[in-house]
């Protein structure tokens, strides 16, 4: 149990660092892109900026899922990376199909990924709401 908690906590910390640094980079990239391309002037361009932001957040989640998948493979929880990646994606998204499950020895570890994914997806949602009102098509002074 302590191994699960320790490794899970380490992976939570790693993915939070990835998410934090990734959102900082994404914010800086989007600010530069919006100013240089003057995307803040037209609704269609604002929508394009939001699409780019969503894709950037999606890349962050993909990296985080792959980190968990690699960990499952390293600890021997799955025989192939394909199985580890599938399980990680389903768990991180909290979808939880249950068609592939962990051995009893790693169940707590998998549960921590579900909690981690839930928190990071919530954080991303808050970030996207902020982006939509800051530079996207739903600017607060225009619509609210």
C-alpha cells in the first residue's frame, strides 16, 4: 500500500508540474500569437485562438496520460504499452470502462490516477473558461 501511495503521489506531483509549466507556456504562446496575428479583433479569429488553446490543453493531458502509462509498464502492471496506455486513458478521464483492470496489488495506484485526472481536467476547464472570457469569443464586456 505504501508503494502505491508513494509512487502515485510522485506521479501526481510530476503531472502537476507538467500541467503548470504547460499552461504557463501555452498562455505565453497564445498571448504572442493573438497580438502578432491581431486575433482579438474578429470573432472567427477568436474562435481559432480558442481551438488552438483547447488543442494545447489536450496535448498536456496526452503527455500526462503517457506518463502514467509508462509508470504502469515500468512497475509491471501491464504486459504491453498499448494496454497500459488504454487503461491510463480510461482511468485519467474517469471513464472507467473496466474491461482492463489492474491486479489487486496496483488498484490504489490506479485510483490515484483517476483522482489526478479529475483534478487536472477540472483545472483545464477553469483555464479554458478564463481563456474564453479573456481573449476568446466570449469576452466579458461583449456578452455578459
